[in-house]
């Protein structure tokens, strides 16, 4: 028979399927200090990048319910100490001056996001040329594999990249610089904010108390 101190580590409890639901409801209605502190402190870097992604207009719809205390502290330190509010570049790349050939590492958050998301916003002409190069490379690899062993060409995976495609972009003559457009990310932030406020107002509308019953 196991010793009594050992049995105290594994106390017997009655199985109650409603216990998790009641615990969650109690925590949401009366948040403990531990949970409230975690929600306030986590996510400052995520909020900074979300604000930087949608910055430029009078309204920045970032629908986060946590992390603002941590972000506020970091933003104040960056604004006072480093004289900047934008976060650092999160995509490593190099910036080359076309006139003198000077090369340096990128420190701009905007340029880093342009390079990181290039496959999502590239023009159709660039996309078609890139896909044609990949298909040509894939066909060459399959033919080379067939020469070595018959039937092995079907097992060659499609390459993710092949060759170098250089695209040249010119500034728009119709869109004014410095005025960002509103894409799906911007409108989704506004919609999410309205949905969050609507869900939070349900207890107040039904019972006249935001804590509910």
C-alpha cells in the first residue's frame, strides 16, 4: 500500500462535466489578478507591428484587447530614447543605390514588409514570368531524371524557385504619395472591432450588467 504522503499528491475528485464551463464563466465575470496581468502585459510587440502595418491614416483599426500597457511603455521608450515609433525591419534584405552602387542592410520596416509580402502583391506579368521559369526548371529536372532512370521523372518535386526575375516599378502618376489606401486588412480591423464591442455589450443589453449572470 502506498504511503499516505504519496496519496495526498493525487487526491480523488468527483468527475463533473460542468466544472470547466463554470470555471471559465467565473473567470470571465470576475477576472483574477493573475489572468488580468497576463492580458495586460502580453502582446506589445504584436500590437506595435500591427499598428505599423496599418499606419498612415487618421484611424488605425487594430482590434486587440490585450498588450496595450506593454506597447505603451515600449513606444514611450522608443519615441524618447530612439526618436522613432516604427519597429525595426523584420525581413532581412539589402538596399542598393542604383546611382552609385552603394549597398547597405535594410533598417526600414516598410521596405522589409514590401519584400516579405512581395509574392502576395506582385504584378501579373512578374507572376507569369516567374511561373514560366519554374515550369521550365521542373520540366528540365524531370527530363534529366528520366534519362537516369525511366519513370523517375514523375517523382521529381516542383521547385519553389528557379532563376532570377528582376522587376522594375515606377511611381504612380494618378495616386498621390503619402496617402495610404484601405485594403481588406484595414476594413477587417474595423469589422472585428464592431463585432467585439457587440459581443461585449450582450450582457449589458440582456441583464443591464456587463458581468452577466
